[in-house]
């Protein structure tokens, strides 16, 4: 099941811009959306994939989605980014989510 997150961020662009440029220019917003989307959905095991952000470039739509098996990897990337920007509260949120995911995974395997 894919979540239908109504708060998913949509970025719209016209003109000559690449997805790489958008990612570079809006990295903070994208990483914030990764954290928020995972935080809102990781406890619901019926959700296998989450929407993080939708990007529209000259009427072409692209979506960044994450599957459940990529949550921890993505959160680790968020930690690296937020360490560089010295936003340690967001790093701690990521660490807490990772710990919760690992604890739930260990309980489910036991």
C-alpha cells in the first residue's frame, strides 16, 4: 500500500531547470520531507512505500518515493546532511526513528 500523504510537498518549475538543480537548490526541503514522511508512516506496516515530494517541471511530473526498506538508509543520509548544516535536533529525530524501526524489527523477528 502506498501512503496518500496530503502534506506531500509539490515543487513546480518552468524554464530550463534540471532535476539535479532542483535537488541541489531544495535539498533542505526534500530532506525535511523525507523525515516528516517517514515519521508519519513508519509505524503503519500496511504502508510499503511513501511519497516524499512531487516535482513538476514544464508540466512533467516526477515523484520521489521511498520504499520501507530504504527508510533507514534515507534517514542516515538526512543525518549526514543535517550534521553539515548543524541542525542537530533533526539528526536526533532521525536517530530516534532509526532506533524505533530497529527495535520493532527485532521484536517482530523474536
